[in-house]
C-alpha cells in the first residue's frame, strides 16, 4: 500500500491552509460556510509559509500534472507507482493462496474482513494519533511494518511452511498499520503541495491507484501461474523500499507545516463535534457513506451480471472491472485538470453516478452494459476525489487527521456493511433490481443532501433560459427576491 509522507519540522501557528477564497474554491455556491462567512479565514502570512513552499493561485483550472512540479510530491508519487502495483499484486496472490489452502470462498471473505476490521474498530483513534504525531516518521514506521509483513509472508510461502492462519495474521497486521497510515497519507498531501494544488494531487493519487489496479493484477497473474504466489508477496514487500526512500529524501523546509494537536483528553469527541458542527464537512461525509454503502457494491452486482444475466462467465466479469478501472483513471485525470473541488460538482456527480447505475440495470445487451462501466467509473471517481478534497480544504489542519480518519472509515466501511443487504436483494429479486436499487439510493441521497446544503447556504433553485437553452441553477435567495420585486413592479 503506497503512502504519503509527513513533516518533521517546527510547527507553525494554526491556520486554515487555504487559498484566498477558500470556501468558494473548495465548495462553490453550495457551500454553507461561505454563505455564513463570505470573507473566509485569513490567508497565512508570508512569514509563516515554509521557505521552500510555492505560492499557489486559486484558479479554477490547473495543469493536469501541476502538482508533480513540486519535488516532495514527485518523490511521493513515484514511490506510489511502485508500491500500489505491489499492493494489487498481493491482494490477488493473497486471495488465491487462501483459496488454494482451504478451497473455501468463505475463507477468502474472512481474509478480506480481517484486513478491513481494524479500520472499522480503531479508525477514529488512528486519526487522533495522526493529529498528534509528525507524519513523516509515522509513515516511515507504518510503511516499514507493511513491507516486513509482505516479506514474512513471502518467506513462509516460498519455504513451503505457510498456513492459512499466517495469511489471516498478515491481513490483520496490514489492517492495523492502515489505521494510522491511511489518515496520515490523506492529511499529509496538503502539507506537500499546499491548498492550490490539493485537488490536483488527490486526483493524481487516484489515477496512480487506478493505473496500478490495471497493471498489478495482470503481473500477479503471470507470477502466480509461472513461479507461484510467494514471488508476488516478495515483490510487494520489496516495493515499500520506493515510498520509504521517497520519504527520506523529502526536504522538510519545503513542506507546508501545520501545528500538531497536543496530547489531551477528549480529542476523539472533539473531532466528532468538530465535524458535526460544520455542514460543509458532515454532509459530504454522509453522502460518501450512502454511496459507499449502497452504490459501490460492484463485486456483488458485476459477478451476478456476468454469471446470471449474460451467462458469460469470468471473462465478462474481468471485462466489466477493467472498463470500470479505465473510467476511474479517466475520471481521476479529469479531476486533476479541474483544479477546484466544489460541492455542486460533488452533488451533480453523485446524481449522475446513481442515474447511470439505474440505466445500466435496465440495458439488455452485454456490450452496452460493459460500455456503461466507463462513465460509471468516471462519475464514481469524481465523487470520491471531490468529496476527499472539499473535506480536506474545509478542515483546520490541526483536525485533519481525525476528520480524514472519519471520512475513510465511513467510505471504506460502507461496502462491507451494505454488501450483505445488497447481496440479499440481488439474490431474492435479481441483479437488475439490486443494481437499480443501489443507483436509486445514491440519487435520493445526493438530491436530499444537495437541497439541505442549498437551504443552509441561503440558496434557492432558479429556472431560466441561457443562450436559448433551459438553465437550472442555485442562486442566493436575495437575488431571487429582488428579481420577483422587479417583475412585480414592471407588472
């Protein structure tokens, strides 16, 4: 699993590290915080910026690879290229090894559950630790632990002594490391690139991950078939050398340093209260929770479509996943070019994502269904990246570890919780009903949350014409009332 990196340098005064119009850039016209405080938080004074940090603009569009100009992030990104590939190789090899040892699909499910269980149980506590600790040493520790786990599994497998409980233990150990590693990576991106390049960097991280999702399983398949699963574990263990080296080569003086939270009681409760009191944080997280729980259960749906609807077997299942990965990669690159994370984009992408799932549920042709996986991947990745970036940019840096831990716990924990329910609906009423239900829940959640944010932000839905075409948008209530008064006066 690839990593971000952390700053091991003197703390600066606590500020929102955001561009000159932070709420506008982060969230757009649906941002309730911007409506309540149009000026937004003050900029960080120049004397408080790290000496090597670049000044970034708040432009709404940026170069697709703009954040790679920053040396620290470039080192991080290159480490991820190697490590993400190794991670996907281990995922495939791990499942295959457990299936080979036990012949049980349930055992494979137990392995996956053990890897995600620590995040569900301890994720919020991991966020508290991340806010207290310097991130670069923390990530060096978590990355080393995960690399050693891969090497230990490789040794046991190649020596012929591996047993299924070894794989269970390794999966749980990786899950424990992820409890701290995941929020540290998420929150540290802004320290590497600053607010102006945050969406670009988050989007490139996603593109990196999706590229590895295409390459890693293919390489793992070749290794497993040719020389065995142990070599895939060995490659993953050695792949952590790349991000560890990147962390060690970073220049601390070029990081956008933030104040770390002091040790104290009630910090977990403080983090939850912080999120609950801010609509620009709580509602995107709630939306991601709904979509992650009901809209992202693709292993359930796509396997059922390949087997029960189109009777095309494993080849069709692989095709569906590959096309969705291609769409996700395209969505990540488009998000990297966009440069800002607006809540209106998040709501629109979530509605589009759910609507496409409903459409895909009804199509009769295998090839049309397969082609729809590409735009579904684009919209799904747009939801993920936009929510991630908008939440990070709206969060005080001293709270970011706890907030991102909650974000990742909700997003990653949603599918395991929703999969049994969605699976039951799919078994009882068929794949088409199950897929359509997931899409309808996503559309309903996005529409409801969009209306809530508009109401909080003092916005009203306006219908009109623009260059001869109908136009639907949100505008401030005051503007609508003034327009109505003008029409009444004219009448």
